C-alpha cells in the first residue's frame, strides 16, 4: 500500500509538473487549451474553468494537455468548448511551438532543481570532502575506539587524510588489522589504536563512521543544487548512452519498478523521498528531450528542421512517425514492466 500511494504521489507530481509546463507555455503564446488531464482512461473528476477542462482520469499513468490544432483536439470534450482555429498550435511560429513542446521537460528539470535546493537548505547533504565525523555507528571499531562526532581525521595507518574518501582508501591499503588513527578534537591531536578486520560481506575494512551533514543558505542551496543537477544529468546521459550502445549492462525501471523504489524511499523518510522525487523528475525531463518519435524531443527535431530549412514537414507523415514511435514505446514499457514483475516476484 505504501508503494502504491508513493507511486501515485511521485507520478502525480511528475506528470502535473510536466503538463503544467506545456500548459503555461501554450497560454503564454496564446494557444487555446481544451483540456488538462492527469491520468488516462475515463474521467473520474472534471471541472471546466474558462475554456479549459481540468480532469483526473482512472489510470494514474501519464497525462496530457489537449491543444487546439493538435491531433486529437478535434474531439472537443464539451459543447461549450468552441474551437478557435486562429489560436491553434500549428499556426504558431516555429520558435513558439518549440517553446511549448520543450516546456514540459523544462518544468521537470526546474522542479528537480528546486527540490534539490530544498534538500540542501532544510536537511543538508553529507560532506564527502571534509574528513569530519558526523556519526559514529554502533558496533563498529570507531565506537570501541571512542571516536566522537566532530572529530577531524588527520591520518589512518600513518597515511595522511585530506578528504573523506582518503579514509576508505587508506584502510584498503592496510596489510594488517592493527590500525592507528590520528585525529583532531577541540584543537587537541589524539591518536587511537584499533583492530579493524576485513569484512568479506562488504569487501572492505569498515571503521564505522559517517561524514558530517552540511546545510546551505538560500543562495548557496540553489547554487550547489544547480551543480548537483548538472553532474547528475551528465551521469544519467552517460548511463543512457551506455545502455543504448551496450557498453554497460543495466536494467531500466518501469511503473512497477518505480513504485517499489518510491515505496522504499518513503519508508526511509521524508527527505529521502524528496531526493528520489528530484531524481525521477530529472530523469523524466532528460528522457523526454531524447530525439525519439512520440517524445517531446522527437517533435522538437521536426520543429528544429523547420526553423533551419524554412519548410514544414508534411503533417500526415509526422503523425505517422510519432504513432510508430508511440507503439514502440508501449512495447518497451510492457517489456520493462514484465522484467520488473519478474524481479519483484522472483519469477
């Protein structure tokens, strides 16, 4: 139940954010918006405000914004919704259509940035640069040695420590279980000796400490969040490329996989869930910009070609290409969902 509820919340926020991007850009450029829907299938709830019908549908997967002049917009959802061809999507200039199409992915990425900034501002992030102890884990050598929160590690096994990663690196270089740890506490230098056995389970020597958590002010949070999102985007794109080229094996998660991960994140706490939500929005935004038919990125390719050549690609053929891409996406989602079910139920 936790996984299902968490999944609906995650998908709801991601989809509403994405479609809101399309909606606001369309309104900005004067395009008539017939409908804004969250979910697919029959409508469970709907209300008309102005010329737009706002609806929640039965299947909480996906959503859409129905714009005048786009395929499917001829299915007017209400008799009071009178089409206005002068405000249709196709008659807009190429750059305006580009902005409307890119608005969804842009809003997902912006939301990921804001969520990351909130995380850094109100909860903080582990400082993996400064070798300062933030937490001493019970049952590990660090607790037996008497290490305390706020201790600054100076060396491990006689090897200098300048950043947090050096602690683990130095421990792995040790040829003996007898380890000397030098640290600074309240301006005083202390030396501790401990026995740190090699853990076959973790394939490492574990001291049993965690880094300190650092929080940022308003400007610092948004600045560092931008850096984090950029670095994460690079890693996401690298991962996608490796999967596509086959240089690295990996599994994609479908709706079932996302539901399981969302539930796990929710169980670990509010800020873990916020972190997961930021990552999912960033993934969704970047994925939608891929130049694949039916995705926003695929549609942007046609608009970009029009801006460069000055000629519009035949609409009937563009729709056919996007339809083929949509069918491929459905097949991919079905395949990924089946793999998710196999992992979940160990089939």
